[in-house]
């Protein structure tokens, strides 16, 4: 699943392998991949521009192109980026092909077809994707347990739902949120604003450690060269319902919170 660690690896690979190269052409194979502009305008907008930088905000991949244009890509749950030899015939999962100078094509693939792309003047892209509404980055070294407390303070919704809301804090997906709450021994069904300072400190540390481990192991998906990351696809409890909790042996429970499948230990997560 493309959660934050996987997206961060795509960004690092783009910086290492694509930044500095010129885009020769862009070919949209699946028109619905385009948030904006239309596929024909998109191809005309990208052709000839150089990729000058690649960054990430929440799970948005933001590529700065020459001339003040940003190419934004969102992998949703299953999208991947891959560098292929120029002219390789795209498979049916390929939504977009960006031909780069230097004899390689950048493919955006998604077996579900949910990944989305946008491009335009940088400020317009930021405004239309509402990047200013996103919360602080969980893995920013400056993001403290006190900041997490302030973001959750007074919230009456369910904790798990708040943690995966990128407008509150940017960084946790449904998998990493479950693992973080298990590590911190906190019940995902709690009211978001009900955590004690000590619980918030545990959760802050656990969440940052879970995401940092995912990044250090290069995520769970294939990278731009097709090499799969070594992070555990299913860590301790996500998708382990019915199996013994690694800490106390109680069968892991599975429930739905909002739209999200949620896994937790009904005994040692309080
Ligand atoms: Zn347990």
C-alpha cells in the first residue's frame, strides 16, 4: 500500500534519478488519471520542461518543473512509479508515460486506476489541491508531542479517524495508524481529544518510529527501479485479525472505523 513511507521513497528516487532531466513528451493512457488540465493540454504543458526538484507534502508528490510549473502526482492506495527503457510498450496498468531525456520513460501505474495527476502554475496547483489546508508533517523533526496534543485537543471524533485525517496531521495512513496505536497501547476507538499527556507522548514517539522504520526499509512497494522495499508489508497487527497479539496473546480484533478497516488488541490497547 502506498502510505507515507512508500511515497517518500518515490520522491527520493525522483530526486536521485529524474531531477535534472528534460521531459520529452507526456502521454496520458487513461484520461481519468488527470485531475487537471485536460490530457492534451497536459502533454503540451509538460513537453520540453526540465524537472528541477521533487518534494512531498502529505502524500502529494510535487515535481517542480522549469518555468514555474508543478507536476503533482497522488498514488492513492496502489499507484506506483517506475522507470522503464524508452519505448517499452506500456502494460494495461499504466495510466501515464512521461518520456525523459536519457532514454527512459517514467510510468505511473495503478491496477485500480485511482492514482491522480495535476499540473499547472505552481501556485494554482497548490490552491486547487488545497495544500495549505494540510496539517503539519508527522516526521518533521520540529513536530513535537505537544504539537500532536494541540492538533487533537478538543476533538470529539474517533481517534483513528483523526489520525488518518491529513488536515490534522500529515503522515499516517490506515496501516501505519493501526501499528502506531498498537505500539502506543492505545485503543483506536477512543475519543481523539481524550488522550493524556503521557499517552500523547507515547503515540507521538510510536507514530514517528513506525513511519521512520518504513522509510528506512524503503517501504513495502517496488521503487523506481522495480526493487521492492524491505519494510514488513504487514507489521504486527494490520491484517492479522484472529492471530495472537504479539504482546499479550489475545486474538487481534478487526472492526471498521469510518471507511477504514481497523485492527487492534482488545486487551492491551486501552
Ligand atoms: Zn495485546
